[in-house]
């Protein structure tokens, strides 16, 4: 339960949040190439991300489909943090298989890690997938005053993360990041 102080603090946050959305999937990339929309790539999780962002009144600035390749992911994130976006969300590549390299590509560039995101995401996921939550390395962090969330690729994980954490907290996080940047 949130305190009234916490709720009033969040209500001070105004404005449109600009999202860059990235799906990490070698199989999808091999089939569809550099799709510019989740519809082009038949990407259910990407469709959920776009819909949830737009339904909340925010803006999807870009959608990218990339393979499970550490260099490709790192290069894309490096370009994104220099663009006019506030939040970058990746979907896919957070598991334990040798091909899952999203975390290896992105976590080393975090200026600050948001440890509570991964902890809370796994806590909420227990109701859906039980002890299998230990298989995800979902995480979040800050790079150049941008918030980056790394999610599993499943549609249910995307819906849960956006509905329960990302959309309710993104503005709040950005407010704190912006304050730090002004000092």
C-alpha cells in the first residue's frame, strides 16, 4: 500500500514520456529482418508494449527488432541513449540460455542499476509462473539520464512489467534522474 505522501509525489509528474522499444530475438530477426513495427515482425510482445504505452498517453518513438547478438544490442542501446527518448525497453534475451545476451550487452553500461525493478518484477511474476521466476534476469538501470528496462520476451511478462511497474513508475524515476542531472 502506498502512502499518501508517495502518491502525491508521483502526481507531480507531468508530460509525455518518449519510449524506444526493442525486441531481441534471433529467430524473429532471421525471419523478418529489421522490422520497423511489431506488426511487420508478428511480434505479440512488441504489440503489447506499443499498445500499453500509447493507451497510457505516452509516445512510442521507435521500435527495433535485433538478433541475440551482444555487439548489435550494445550498439543500438548506445545510439538510443543519445536520441530524444526517455525510456528504452528491451523484450527478450534475459534468460539463461547461451543465446540470451541482452543483460551482458546492457548491464555493464548502466551508470546506476535499479535493483528493485528486477526484485519486484520477479515477486509479481510468482503468481503467474511460480518458482520459474528464478530463470529471468530482468533488470533496469540508468544511462545518460535515460531509464532502460530489460524484460523477458513472453507476452505475459511484458504486460505485467508495463502495467504494474514501468508505466506507474517511469515518470517518477525520470523525475529523480532529472533532478540528479540538474545538480
